[in-house]
């Protein structure tokens, strides 16, 4: 028995979200985001950067004339869009959307080469150079995303066309890579195929795919280093991007500087990192590889205790979209790519199944409610690639070191990995809420709706009701055909300082055991039983570790899972001149102009007076201050009104 296989997520098809907060987002994905992104992928959004993704496939399929355009990884945008469609269809059948997806799948099938190969860049632009530049050219990355799409679509519709396409491609990849004579003993520059192969294994039962995924994980970083050999012998030291001689590859950037079992610190490209860690967790779980799990645990701890923003963002520098070093978390030049936070959720969810510890779900929740939601506008048609914590629009325009930080969300990107990634995560949200083993149901996220599962040999339905994250009371009702003994494990979030739990109206906290962040209620349950968890949503000022120099002398406002920020719209310009008292009085207010039920936070602050300086740049220190009212809004909502400054970490008076 593989003892790392502890929990199983309740499948997406068994969860129906009906939630005051999240239902609107799921409907937004289905009715607005997916149609909008289809238009973007077809280059039909005025004034937006073109995608070329659909056209590349149509040209490769022989349905249009033309040449490949866009980045070498352009195929992956179609794949992630299809994956989002699959998740949406799984919970909400839609014949028109399914027909649209079937149409592009037909095109993808026609584009596939006779030997199974599928990548429009190398089919159209450099047909003789397959697998010659794995470090830079994303062939396996694109393959992995299309595998994930194929599995999601098959699970939703039962249709195997795309699944068969990707099985043929996976079989071809298996014939190309490995340690056997005549094969390429290498791996991809952008991790993704590793976790995708595990999904393909689950969908088909074909163990070759699991073994291939394990090979890609275990081979990475071994000596002689594949990327160095490829650079010297295959690429002849040439770069795909410049077509000229280039320096030796930075192995840390690719996370190939040492075998994965020996890696201890998150380093290099942040998205590559968390995708790789997710693949490592998958392989550890499927094979019972405890040493690989320990490596995952070390890397997880390094990220969340030394290299993660308070919003759940990761990857502090725009140079290489990468981690830099422990405690280096600048707020104004931050990168924190949306895809990286999505990958962190993937990693957290996988670790949670092997190691039921509420810390993973805490990070999943923090990242979801802050960075991921904040990376998409409320209209579903504008997106952030970079997720800053300090925005000064003039600096974004005029300082070359900050031009990656956008003060407004964009319609689309030439490199558009983030928008469809957001869509596929939110479309699949239901699968992150619950997990179970033989006798325990774990509630990880507080999202209203119903969940059907089997526990202790019988059927069970949970009905969750709440007004989270604005209020902290959660009700869970039990429906079961017969009385059943099982354990219900409720996550007590790390932000929660005070809570009580009731069963059928009677306070019963003493019946539970709080272990690793989960309160376990063990009893014989019957239909009609109701559990109510009441969590106090207090407002807190959070400090950063003193080693985080960017946050020295500053505090951030948090209420429940939500981080708050100041916007120029409410507090005037030059937010850096504002400070907050050490022990402020806070008031909450509902603000329907932002969002139904949205809670804003109000308090008294201090502003350094700057209208008496004249032309002086420096002068002897004086305290010229005035009292002002501060209004903070949830971070995920910033930038949905007018363009202006934004600030998370506020000076403390």
C-alpha cells in the first residue's frame, strides 16, 4: 500500500457551487471569460495584442494558407482554453460551447503529424528541428497543456478524440525520450508535461505515461547536465530567441542545477518551479516515493516562509520572472506572475492530499482570494500578468525598471499564458473544496454548494452555506440514506483567532480535536444534522519578518482571508505620505459600488503634509502632519475603478 496516498479530492462533477461570492465568478467564467478568450484566440478583440493561436492550428491542419506567428509556446493558450471549457462542461453542459470545442479539436486532430507529433511551431516554421532546443522551445510544455485539456474534455463529455490525439503524441514522446540507446536522455526547459502525464495515466490506466512522467522528474539535473550538452552539441551555442551565439544556460533558472531530490531552495523561473514541484508531488504520491515527498516539503517550506508575498504572489523579480533569494520581496518592482500563484495552488492542493495539514489549504485560500482573483477584472475581460503591491502609475510609464508593472489590467497579451490559466483554475474550483479518505471528509475551502461522495462504504451529501469571505459563519448540513459513523474535519484557518462550533444548535467544541489545522468531529451522523462553524473575522495589522527590508516599519491590513490595500481613488494621491496608527480603531462598511456584500475598512490615519515644501527637495526633519480618514478595499478589487496609485504595505506611525 502506498502510504503517501492519503486523501482523494471529491471530483469536480460531484460538487455544485452555489455561493453568494463564488457563483458570480463561475458564471462569469462560463458566460463571459470563455467566450471573450475565444475571440482573443481568434484575433477578434479590437486594440488587443493578436494571439495567432487558432490560425496557427488551422494553417498546420491545411485549412488556411500562411505562416506561423507568435511565440514558440503559442499552442498552450488553446490548450488551457480547452481545459477551462472541459471543466465548465463537466458541471454545466452546454451544447453550443461543446460544439465550438469540438470544432477546434477537429482542427487539432488534422494538424497532428502521422507519427503523432503535434506542435504548430515546428510543423510550420522549423519542421526539421524537433527536439533540438528543449531548453528554450517549450515542445513538452505545449504537449503537457494539451494533455491536461484532453483529460478534462474527456471527463466532461466522454469524447475521446482529443484524448486519442494526445495518447498518440505521448506514445511518440515515450519513443523519443529515455535512458535506452538511441533515445534523447533529456527533459523540457519549461516543466509541465510531468504532471500532465500523471493525469493522462489516470484517464487511461496506461502505466507507460506514469513511468515517463517519473523519468522526466528523476532525470532532471543529473550529470552530465543535459542542457549544457544540448547547448554545446545540438544547438551549437545558438539561441532560439536571438538566432545568435548565447552564453551557457543558467541551470538554476531551469531548476536543473542539481537532481530534484537534492533541491532545498526555490530558485529560478517561478512558474517552472511550482509546475515542477506539482509534478514531483504527483509522482511521489503515485509511487510512494518518500524521499521525493521530503524534497517537496523542503521546497514548500522555503517558498511560504521566505519567498511568498502576503497576497500569495511568488517570483519577486521581473528578470527571468523568477525567485531571487530569501526575504527579497520588493513591492514596487515585484513580478508575482499570475501563473505562478496558480501553480502554487496546484502544488498546495497536491501536498494536502499526502499530508493533511491546514497550512496548505491556508496558502491555497490566501492565494486564491488575493492574487488569483485580483489578476482578472470584475468584467472578465481584462487581466494582470504581474501582481504588484505598490503601484505608482507615473513610474510604470517612465521608469524602465517598472514598466512591467501595469496600473490597469490589459485586454490580452502577446504572451497570454495567464488569462486562460485563470479561466481553467476558476472553472475547476469545485475540486479544491473537499477531500476524503476511508472514514474522514476534509473541508478545505469554505465555498457554498453541495458535494456528493462515498464515505465509510456509503453515499453522503454535504450542503454548505455561508457568506464567506465577508462573514465567518459556515453551516454544513448532512444528508445520508442511513445513519453513518464518519469524521468531519473542518479547517480552522490560520488567520482565525477565535471560533466556536455547534452541532444541531449545541456548542460542541469539546467533542472535536484540532490537529494540524483541522477540527475533527467524529460521531454517528444522520440526515438533518447540521454543523455550524462560527469564526470571528477580526481586522489585524500584520508585520513582515524584519529581514523583509521592503516592509520595514510598515503594516498590512487583513480581515479573514482578505488582504486590503489603499487606492488613490479613496485616499488621494501620494499614498506613501500616509501612515496608520499603532493601535487604530477600525470600522467595517458594506460597499455595493465595489461588489455586492463587499466589506471595506475605515480608520483614522496620518498624512505628511507636502504642500508647504515649495521647491525644496531636502530639509531638516520636521513633523508636519494632519489627521485623515483612510479607506481600505480588498486587494483583489483594486484597479476596477479609475487608474491610480495602490499600496498594500502602509507606514506605521
